[in-house]
């Protein structure tokens, strides 16, 4: 088995160090997958790890990542269904579980209805090779992104969701990525193809069963055909020492609808880059919450690209930073030439709970059409003293009042999750997390 | 209701308070006994709302002199929540909107905090729901207001009803109602007043801060105080409010100044 370091020039750099000693995956039985990997491996040769000098990374220092080494895990550990209980969603009948990046069929329950495919990549390839080969790794917005290329270079498996034309899946699909081993590196991948007029809810969920450092490097690709509707709930509840660097590319077809809620609670350093390209008359709502304490850093970059006319986008992103945490938000909305009648509204609202915490927010509008309605705005504030006093005047202690108000600030986003069991879990988690503040 | 020898509930003596270095309350005295209803009237800027907030413990105000004894305790030494738990309630002039906190959750949390403090059993959400719905009937409030965020999108009148609902739940010893009548139409004023009247007992007391006599047609005060420039310059019975309605505040002010001059002359004589 050759080593990925062979791809690199002999100079020592952080990418080279990360790749050192990581075996390239064994050749795939599907030529398209091999070709995809090779392209990514070639791309990696020309890429370097981003630094603070890169505009898109100026607030997110990867130095803590570079100080560590990570190893891939090649087989799923012997986990039992009971180990998954804390993360089980009662209302998600369909579940795909990956342990340290490796598919765990014994913990998964697959879809068998109406031609819906929810399964691992090899199983899906047996029946849907043409569609999957066409879409896997195909989204332009992932190009020259070092972490996305890294993921594709090591592509082994994926959670595949294919919803046929006109089919509405009532229950959400829960894709659970669990890290169990210290020092593990994994490249979780989701590929979602929602055919014309279909409807589905996807919960993409990252958890850990251990507290030590590890690296998750997910790539999610979503293609919505015309009139398809996807609700995409993304939960990053990794361990507090984890590194989580994720990329998601969404293509929203004509008159299709993409609703996304992403929640970042865990990891010492997390980054989520979401790219949405809207077709004609397409709609998206992209909402997010980062709830941070201690020395956590969470960076959300989003780009909503109105490539065609008559698109609608809504975005509400909230950060809550306590301790000496850092929250970063960069939200770009692009309106292409000809994307007339675009309707876009973006709001970044932020709550600073400590004098040592930091929030950097940057909403950006790039408009190249003249008949559009676009708004954006950002606020950073502390808890409102009048609200605290109001609650105190009703008997709540200062800390209970602050906890409730902090919770409420974040709850606005959690409320938008249409999966009641997940909503409850996150509400509990949020109450516990906000309660620990001084 | 004035009862001879009723125990003093709150005794405010020589109270001075300021905000951002500006003196608002200047040597204010006020004594309220159990069972009494006091109205505090006065022109804008006379310090009525400041008095209400200072008594409730608003941290933006600095108390620079004076004492406040509440049932024998030093009220000024207590945190706002400790005052609430001891039985002081402030009905806000502008109730705060708290998006994201369900009214039911807020009301139950507040109620249970007080129950725990009083050594009583807390209510679970179902028990509380029954309990609060009964109280809401008294105020002709729709149960829909339980599911909405605290005061968010409530009309002025709905917010004030929600304040009195909290008073009904918390059963304070002393309720200070800061312009509870502002923003109320005639029907809402009647409903809110009826609610307050039902909550008045010989054991508790109410201080009504108001601009208008019309509230006092519904909640009849035992004492009417006129505030000016941070102190009480005249005290009378309920008929004083009618006189103020007719004649305004200028004559009280003039009378007070004349009395002041007379005192100065006496002293210098």
C-alpha cells in the first residue's frame, strides 16, 4: 500500500504531516470512484493548509490541529445498539450509523419503501451506479478546497440517500457519525439525491463516545431536482477536544426548496462551510446556531448563490460565546447577473456572555442584478439588563435569569428543527450547557 | 381599606436615589400598612416610576440615602429576586418582551421558585396548566397566551393583563403597579381592575402609580399621594384624586411652595 506522502513535494508542510503515514484506500471496484480519488489526490498536491493569511481563514487558526497526528480507523468497533441510545431519535425510523467513518450495518436500519434508497455506498452502487457516479464529487463549489479534496482522496464509503420522483418520505433519515477512538481521522460523506417533486428530512449528526482529540472531515453533497424539498438538520455535538472541518454543497433545482438548520455545540475547533446554489424560483432557508464556551472555536462560512432569477433565500445565524470562546460567521449572498427578482434576507445575531469571548461576523452581499430585494444585518450584544431585571423581579436568581435568556436566544433556532425528538435532546443539552455558566 | 393598628408593611424614610448621577428621588417618605391601597400621582418626571423600580431593586438606580423597611427587613440590602421572594411585586409600566421563552414556562418557573421559597410543593407542567388557566379566566385571557413567548407581540392591554396574571400567581404582600392603566381601553381597564380588586386582602397592600384618576374609579385608594421633584408633597384621601383631575397639579405645587416659604420664615424668625 502506497503512502499519501508520495503525493507531496519533499518540503515539510502541515498537509504533508497530516497525510504522513495514512494509507491510501485500496482500489475501489468502481472505476469512477478511483478516478475521483485520483483527481482529488492530484488536486491535493497543489494545495496547502490554509493559514490566517487566507481571507477565508483569518479568524480560524489551525495551529492546534497541526500539533496533533491522526490515524484512520479501518474497522468498526464492536458497539451495541445500547451504545447508540443517547443519540437515538424516536421519530427517525431510518438510520445509518458510521463508526469512526466505517459503516456499521448492525446498528443501522435501512429504508425499504417506495424505491427510496438509504444505505451505504457499495450497496447503493449495486442499483444506482449511474446516478451516483454522475453526482458524487461533482459539485463545483467544493473545488480547490483542501479539506474537501482530502475527503475525496480518501473516499471509502458514504451515506447515500436517493428519494425517487414524487416520493415523500414521512419519517426523517438519521445519519449518525460516531467517533469512538482517540486520534482517529475520518472523512464522513453524505450524498443526497432528491428527485423531482420528492420530499425528505435528513438529520446529519456527529457525536462521540470518547473525550480525546480526533479529526472529522465531512463532505456532504446534496442535489435537489426541480420541486424537490429537503429539510437538512445538521448537528455537530462532537467531543470537546475534537476537530471538525466540514464542507457541504447543495444544488437547489428549479422551484425546489432547501431548509437547513445547523447546530454547533461540540468540538474545540469546528468549521462548517455551506454552499448553496439556487436555480430558478428556488427557495432556501439556512439557519444556524453555535453555542460555545471554554476555549471552543466555531466558524461558519456560508455562500448562498442566486444563480437564476426568482430565487428566495432566508438566513438567520446566531452565535452564543461564553468563556474565551471564539465564534466566526461569514455569510455571503451572491446574486448573479440575470438573477432578477431575487429576494434575500440575511441576519446574523450574536450574544457575548463574557468579556474574553469573541465574535467575528461578516455578512456579505454581492449583487450583479438590478431588480432584487436584498437585506442583511448583524448585531452583537450582551444579555439585556432590563430582561434580566424583569425575571429577577419574578423571583429568578441572576444566574437563573441569565440561563433562561441565553437558552431563549438559542432556542429560536432549535425551534426550527422539525424533528421533535431531536429538538428535545438539543433543548436539554442547551439548558445544561447554558446552566453551567457563572 | 384602612384598619386601625394594622401592621406597617413598608416604611420608606428619607429615600434618595439617582440614575447616571442625576438625583431623582429626594428625601421621600412613605408608610404603607397592610390592607391599604395607596395611589401615587404626579406630573411626568416627578419620580413615580423611579420609586417603583427602586423598591423592586432595579440595579440601574443608586440609592444614595434613606432606608426602606419591608416587614422589618432592610429591603435595600436585598437582591431584586430576594425582594420578590419576600413578597414585593412590581407590575411593569412596560412589561419586557422575551422572545424564545414560552409564557407558560416563565410563569411556572416564577411560580415554582416562589413555592419552593415558601416551602410549598412545586407544580408540574400539567398541574400548573390547570392552575394558571383558572387565574386567566379571572382576567378574561385566552389560554393561547400561555404558548406564546413572554409578552412578545402582546398588545399593550394584553401585556398589562399578563402582569396582573403574575400578581395573581405570586400573591405578593406588596404589589406596586406602575401605570397599569396606561394603554388600556375601557373594557380592559375594567377587567384588570377587577382582577386587582379580587387580589386585595386585609393582609396585603397595593401601591398604584398612575397619571389618571379613571383607574381610581375602579380601584379605590385609601390614600392619594402627589409626587413632585422626587418627594411626596401632598397626601389626601380618594377625593384628592378627583380634585387633581379637575384642577391639575399646579395648585398642589403652589400650596407646597407657600408652605415651604412659611416654614423658612418661621425658622428665620
